[in-house]
C-alpha cells in the first residue's frame, strides 16, 4: 500500500490550491481509497459487538500498521470513533487502552518482518493484558468479563484476517491473493460493521443495519450467483447478529434470501426483489407475530431500493464487485492493462529502431520514418485505452541457465560475431548469436544490428517468426552490398525446461547430456539474401545438467576435412568441467589448434548449462 499519509497531504493541498483541474483515474482511486480508510477507521472504531466489546478498532490498527507504517495517522481516527461512545453506558476504556498500546507497539516494530498472524495474536494478547489491568484497577471483575475477553480474543483474530483481505482489495498496485469467497465475505463483514458503527439502530419502522445487510446480500446474489449469495447472506446475517445481539435465526434467513437472489441472477430486478423479500418475510413469520425474527419492513425497503437503482449506478456497483468476483469483467480489466503494457513495449521498440536506422541514407530515412509513424499510432492507442486494475500474472520458474561466452576476433580485435543473452517476458531466456558475413567493422555492425533488432522486437512481444522476417526485410532494405548475417537463436523456457532452436544460415548446435553429444544442424540461407525466409524451429525438452553449446561457423570450419565435426563432438564429450565459461574457453582453444597455421576466422562459443 502506498504512503497514505502522503496521499492525504497531496489530496488536501490539491484541493486548496486548485491546481489540479482534472483528476486521473489513478488519482481518483487513491482519493476513494483514502475516503474509505478514513470513514472505516471512525465507523469501525465505533462499532460495538454483543453490546459489550470493541474488537474492531484493535484489529483495524493491527492491519493498517502491518501494511504501512505511515498508517499511524489512522490511530487517532479509530480512537476518536471509540471515544464517541463515551457516556452511552459502554465500558470503553479497556479497549481504548488496548488500541493505543497496539498502535504504539506496532508502529515502533513496523520495520521488523513479522507476519500478520503473529501480530494478530500479539494484538489479542495486548487486549487481554490491557483489559485485565483496567478491570483489576477498577475492582470490578466478574466471570462474565472473563468470558467476554475470551470472545473478544476470537473476534480479534477473525477480524484481523477479514480486514487484511478487505484492504488488500483496495491496493491498486498489487494483485490481490484473496479468493472470490474471501473477497465476498470480507466486503460483507466490513460493510455491515460500518453500518453498525453509525450507531443509529432505526429510523421509524426501519433498521438501517438490516436494510444495508439485506441489500448487500441481494446485490451479491443477483450479480454473482447462488453460492456467493448464500455466503454473503451467512456473513451479513452473522455480523448483524453480533452487532444487534439478535436471534441466530437471522443467519439462516439471510442465507436463504441470498441464494434466492442468486437463483434469479441476471433476470428482472423487480421479480428478483419481490422473491427475495418474500423469502425473508416467510422465514421471519415462523416465530409468530408480533415477535418476528425479522421485520417485514426491512426486506421490502431493501428490495425496493434494489429495484429502483438506475442502470448506470448498477453498472458502477458491478465494477466495484469485479475485483472480489474475478469473473469475465475482472479479466477484461486485467487484459486491458496488459494490453497497455504491451503497447508500451512496442512504443519503446519503435522509438529505438527509429533512432537506430536514422541516418543520411535515403533508405534508412524511410525505415526510420516508418518506425516513427508506428510510434505515433502506438501512442494514440495507449491514450484511448483506460488504465483499470494493474495486475500481471507471474510464473514460477523451475529452471535456470548458467551461461559462459568466449570469442576470438580475426581482425584488430573487432569480431564479426555478435551475441545477446538476456531474459524475456513470461519466463523465457534468449540466447542469440549472429555472424556477419565478412570480417571487421562492417561485419560487426551488420551482426550487431541483427542482434539488437531481434532482442528489441522479442522484448516488445513480437513472435519469433514475425521478428525474424521483419529483420530480414530491414537487412534487404539497408544496403545493396552483399553483406548479410546468420541468426542462431535459442529460446529457453524457465518454467517448462523446453528450448526452441531457430537457425537461419547458422552453424551447428551441440547438446551434451551425460556422455552423449547430439548435433543439431539446419540448412537455410542467412538473413538479408532473399525477400522471404522460412522460419522453422526444433524444440527439445531439456533436463537439469544438460549443456547447450551454440557456436559460430568459425568453430565448425576450423577443420574442413572433418565434415561430420567429430573433433568438436569429441572435444565437448571429453570436457569434464561443469563451468560454462571453462567449456567455452576450452572449445575456442581447441579450434585454434585445429586451424594451425591457417588464417583463422572470427569465433564465438556460447555454453549454457541447465540447472
């Protein structure tokens, strides 16, 4: 959670100075989150359960300070809410002391990496000590007080879990780990407790608490489904019972009514409201008039409000439930955000390529302008997209690569070989080697251009075939000289352990497993020769300990009389070292020996060991 204290300061300073004329959606989310936290701090601090205890404030300050040290500003709000009960007959001082002590202790120890479970038990322990000392000082200790302290301990542990889940849903920058059921339960509990914190039991013949709890149950059942409506009903009914000390029968009434609302999911709202209220009234009448389990007025008013809500307001409520629900609407929100991130990657790539091909040559200017145009289109698309919930799915990597690289330059320490070893998105690791035709600076520029373009396109999210074909077209455009490049690309998936090998005019690749060495070679023309190229790949399932050796043709041509490259296979087979850098160096040294007095070509060896 961000520094809420800073957000509050920015909010009020922005309002006073009137500098901000327009509020972005991100800022609006922060303002709404702050408003919820401030309102809930006061109302939950006021909430009394079972007409005797105030566990909400203790649990709330525990969760807030666990999430962010700056949330200490909520301590006076919670205490202020509790102290508004002064003079009402409630014994508030034991809980007030416990809230203050919890706030101070957790603020001072906030830098310690302590889990929320430990803090929950610590908060419960602080409450027991504080109330015990207070009761002993007041010399008013009864068995009932001891029993209520035990109940309050259990409620604190439960509410810490509930509040932690609920306020996690408000964190825009993080993906919530809460399940759909947890989100529904947490939202229902907090909503009903906040209504209880208002302190107004009824207005005329209507109960604000029951109307709100019934409305929440009706909305969740109607928008999500039968099981979710039942869960919301049980939770809302249980919370309402704790606040009002009503009969446990209301839990069953709320549950049946919520399941009824779920049964009518998506149908006419008037019909749904009528059936919902009918179930509540029918079960409420079981006890017999005039001692009803639940008043007939409350479900009727809740159903009427539900039926009369405007369509736009109902859509807004549906969006508020989206994160807890995690159905297609939530997935669409996540997909939109992922799309924007992808477009941002494209934008960076196009800008880099526009700069890369920007020169005085006409052809390069044409390519540069094309990339600049693509950048503008991408910016326009990003402006159109909204920025809803940010959340990228993470993957658990089971494998890793240890890479070693060795090379030899023929001409003035300038090699015509270029390489790139880097992580990509979604757990993929790229190993790319390009050999520019010829030697020296010209070949080096050509291969570096190929590798840099390939890396940038792949990082932006281009699929391999499109990236390679794009680079091939760029090489054809770039020069009329007969200068072209090979591409040897390996894409290793750290999640599955599979590797895909793409070879465009490249030398052979060698895979060592145990004492066996396999040669992989594909015949294909280099990049930049023909307009269209065929992109095929070989996919292999690797194991831990496998060694992948990618070489340039300077290695494979060290002994042209050995057309089967047996000397390379034997060299790799005889290397016992498991250090990839040592392997690469030994292969280079062996290739230099095979050349003897002959003129040597540029040589590069990339060794990757799967761990």
